[in-house]
C-alpha cells in the first residue's frame, strides 16, 4: 500500500531515512523539471534539485504541515533558483518543452520528419524560449507553475503567498504577452490567454540525489 506524503514526512521527522528516500523518488522529477525550466541549465538544475532535498532533509523535523509537502519543496526550489539567478546575474531561461510547447505550435516529431523540418521546429522552440524571457519574474513563475508544473491556481497562491486573483492576473498577462511576442515574430498560433499547455518534461536528472 502506497504511503501518503504526510505519512512519509511524519516517519522522516522521526529519523526514518528510507521514508525520506521515498519522498525523493516521488518528487525528484517535478523539482528538477521546475529548476530546469526556470534557469535553463541541466547541471545547475541538478544542483538546485539536490540542494532542495538536502535542505528539506535538514528541516523535515521542523515541518509542521501548514502547507502540503510538495508546496514546501516548490518554495525551497524557487528560492534556490532566485538565489542562483542573482548570483550568476543571468536572465532566467525557461526552456520550451520538447514536442508540444506552450503555443501548441509544434507536434511530436514524426519519424519521417526531414532535417529542414527538424531545424524549423528547433527554431520555433527557441522563439518560445525567447518570448518566455520577456516576461517578468512574477509572470514567468505563474506560467511555469501552472502550465508546466500543473499546479492549480489555489496551490500557486498558497505557494507564493499572494491572492488568487493576483495569480490569475499574472498568468493571463504572461500568456497574453507570449502570444503577442510570437505574433510579432510572424507566428500566428491561436494560443489563448487561458489555454492549458502541454506539460512535457525536461531532461531527467542524470544522478540520484
């Protein structure tokens, strides 16, 4: 029988290392994907992922369950991403998902896809990534958490500590700006400001935490 996060957290807080390892196995992929989509570098995303679980392990005894364990992990990871951006003084890079992206402009690669078509698809992903970089930090975070990570509006509001209406506004503004940027680049997609995006994954971490 599969244990809930709450059960595993309670056992981890009592010193059960195996329970915490189960939490890592359950949440490693989403946390790594979040870090990768925010900062855009695989090696740095792995470092952020590892540091997230290290900090969670150190603080698990003090975790009181006011929020979901996953929300707590997301908050740790987002803070580490922001620290990385400030330290590196780089612009965050949100990678466009492989295959279907936010604008639903690109379908999964067909086996018969030509080199020219592949190059065109890669160029399209670069345009989406560039458009994502034009968003404010708040808009980008809302888009990543909702459209890439699949969190609900209420979960994002709880995670970021802001009103539900603020989250919806940031997402609407972010998706509207994305559509405008792509249209200015000569791409007419049909993406809507309230559209649900495909949530395909980032590259997997290459090592265990």
